[in-house]
């Protein structure tokens, strides 16, 4: 029997994967060709989606991007035996985009059927959890500390230190909360893990529970991800039925329960304390810190709150050891980062690489330059609160410290590319607008400052006293940076001021800094 | 009943209580409760505020505060289908503003409005996680990528694309 793969990932479905799968089933029946259709995860090569693969003795052979109308032609070309066709991309594993990655967190994504626990086990699944069950909580936390894993949500706080605090805090109940409120534009790695390899997140959360002594986990998922909601709930039900979750995790006698909760369209709930408020059923307004969530988190009890990617990376660290993971990367940025190439790029997708490669490699070698064919003008790295980078900065190494040194941030690893038609004054205005829209309202610099920011950018662009408005804008940014309670108000000045610094001509300003860039 | 609410059941307290019953033992039940109410009635009817307050021992002000904090919870019935156009940066880089202008002109509504025939509610959304296939759109719970004006017409207006 021939096995054919068509992804079930929502991005693949968004460009016709379901229609392609139906056409393949229909055409195979018509031609009386017996075939087994697997809805796998997406490899994350989205310009090739829908990407159809067929298993051959030499390995899986890829065809893409396939439309339903291409399907009869594929059968005519005997694609089910790996036949030649204009859409044939060769062996999947040999496609340069994939071959040149270091996939640790995403090792199974694309390869397996996301909802098959057998497939998961057959590809190293549950080995980390098995190993964790033989270790003391202290040794578990130490392994995570030694791996050098830092929070992949964006703040890059050492995961081991967070876990240590929760472990050391005595309480009758502790919680593991997964932040799956992936709201940054240009990011989709959390979504892919949840849709394309959900068991790795479940396993990571169970390990976290064992490490700190928490028996209840929550995944706080944004409503904008209905496919992830469906997949996670199915995977959790399967995990309960197989004894991976519940009263006795893998027969150990140790309990871990897990539930998915749905958000309701508030970007601020990606901030950890807002998320906790929201989980408690309140308005998602941020809390003052301290107390830290690790000491007083969900329902006032010690809580590990980690991003999807951080938790989904825990199983591979346990399965292969802290050293194995730590040996990837550079400086204080250890391991790998799943980067997301988005916006105006010819080859958008998911690229997991060890820290240390250059941004330009992502943009041109992986990304293939702009989708429009026009020159790339800027890249926003790290979501809506990240800096806009100038071409002269494209050689920056992908590393937390290197980005911080140029006044930018890696954040959650999302990268949005713009061609030369972008108006940077408009993007700066949008940054304030977005902040105004999403501010939780708790602190004044963010709540009021964002609206004043929109107004002052408008005035700056209109004819008038530019010197005065520019001084006002910088003063406002200064207040927001230093006076806001959380990253939303505190970082909104980053896209604004980077746009102003590198692209002042879009604001109708002369800027001497401009000339030094082109040098 | 207005055209817009014709697709959803009218408020019925007993049905609402049935929806809430399995949530009574949950810690922090208000968001799951609001999701359940909206999934059934299409929006959060005004009568629901008092019922939720009584059920979960909260003040009506607290419940109202939560409903109004979150964009997803509607206080008006939606159209037959909810079309969400992504307006975030990655989609902007691929022409989402032009697509939004096209959508508004074709439907004759602005964002946060419902067409006069009650068929479509148009909403902006800030990231659907489909940033490598921009511009992105979601119709109810179904995601669409690489949405051109012609594809919008075919999917939303059910008009044959050229």
C-alpha cells in the first residue's frame, strides 16, 4: 500500500490542503489505486503548501505547491511512485530549506501524524518523560538549568531559575501554565507545535509538573487558533486514555492533569500576569510584580508559566541530556530557536536553527528575498513591540545579546520583512495605534501615552513645527519606556524610535544618522 | 427579531443554565462560561450578565467588566458569518490594507459592522498565525491564506473568481 501525506496544519488548510486531500482520495478510487492517506503536520515550508508527499523506498518525495486541479496530472505522472512532474521537489529531507536546519524542538513536525501516539512513541516521544520519572525534582530542575534554556516567549528568562523558585516554594497546590496566547504578528511556531506535534507540549508540561511538584496544568490558548484548540483537546483525550496524563503518569503513581482554556481576543493576555488574571476569570489587567507568579501565581499559588516552545523543548532536553542541547548555540544563547519567516518573503516558513546565524542568512538564503521581487527595506524582529531594522543591521547574529546590543530584540523569533514600498511613518503610527487598542488600561503611560503617540505622529507628518513635535515624541517615548508597568507600553517606543532613527525621510525629516548607515 | 439575529436562538434562561451546569465546579469559570453562552446564542445577551453574576456569585459590574474587556465577546448579534481580516504587520507587508478597503467597499460596511442583509459581520483581527501565507482571513473558524481580492469575492461573496 502506498502512503501519501497531506498536511492538516491550518496554514496548509488555508491554502487548500483539504481540497487536495479530497481530490487525491477521489482520484485514487477512480483509478483503483489503493492508498493510505496520512494527514501529517506541516514541515513549515509554506510557499510549497499544500505540500504532498509520497513514501518511496528512497524516502519521502515532495510535490508542491499542489492545487486540487493538479491532482489528476500528478496521477498521470505516477506521483504515487515518485514520478516526474513539474511540481516535484525531490526527497523532502534533501530540500535545502529543511536540510540546513537543526530541528530539536521541531524534530517531529511534518514527519508524523500529530494525533498518533504510536507515531509519537516511534519517534522518541515520551522518552524524556520516562527519564524524568526516574529523577528527583532537584535533578530535573538542574538538568533544565544546565541546558541553558531561556524563555522562548520573548523575555528569555532562564527557565531553570523560574522552575527552581517554584520548587522551593512550599504550597498545597502548584500549577504549570502554558502561555499559548501567541499574539505577535509574524509568529506561528506555537501554533505549529500545538497543531503538528501536540504530544510534545503535553509531555513537556507533565515533566514540568514532576519537576516542581505541580499536579494541574493549563494551556491558555488564543481563540484565533480554532484548529489548535481541536487538536490539543483530541491529543489530551488520547493522552488520558493511554495513561500519559491523569492519576498515574505512565504508571508512576504521580498525578498530572491538563486542561485547555480559551482566551478572548486580548493581546495583553500574552503578558504572564494578565494571562493569570484571565485564567481566573477576570479582566486581563496586569499585576504588579513582585510577588512573582513563581511565588504567588494562579489563584495565588506558585505557578510555572512558560511559553509553548519552552515547554515543548523540555522533552528533547530530558531525552538527550542537557549537554546535547547546550552544545548548540553561542554565548549565553544556548540551544536552538524556531524562527518564523513572515511578511514579504519569497519563502516564508519555520526555520529552527542553533543561535548564531546571521539575520541575512534567514532573509536571503532561507527566505529567498522579497516575495514581491522589490528590494527588502526593513525587517521587524520580535513582534509588534520589536525594533525595525535597517539593511545595515541585517548582518546581526541571531543571539539574545547581539540583538540587545543594537537596541533590538529577538522576542519569540518572528521576523516580518517589508519591501521598499513600506511607509515607516505609517508603521510607527500603527505601533502606537496597536498599543492604544490593546492596552489593559492599568497604567497611564501606556493607556494615555499610546493615544497621544498617534496624535503626535499625525502632527509630525502634517506641516508644522517639526522640532517641537519631535521633542515631544521622544519625551513621550521616554515616559512610556520607563514608566509603563509591562512590556506593551514599555516596548512600543522601540518600533517607533527605530523607524524614526533609520527611516527619518519617511517622516519628512533630515537625519545625520542616516548617512553613517550607508557608509 | 432583526435580520441579524435570525440565525441564532433567542435568549432562553433554562438553556443558558444547562450550558453553565458543567462549569460550576471549574476554578475560574467565567471565561469558559462566556464562551459557552456566545457559542450558543451568537453573542452575550444582556440577560446573561445577571444570570452569570448570580450563578458564579459575582457582581453584575464584574461580569460586565469582563465582557467588555475582551474583543471576542459581542454584545450585539453577529451576521450569519463572521469574516475576520488580519490587519497586523505581516499581513500589512502583503497588502492587507488594500484587501480591507476592497472588503469594506464590496460589503458596504466598515469594521465591526454587519451587512444590512445580516449575512456578514466584518471584523479586524490582529494575527491569525498564518503570517507566511499573508494576507490571512478567517471565516467563522476556517482559516484562509494568500487572500487576493478575487479570492475574497469567491469565498465571502460566493462570486466566481475571474
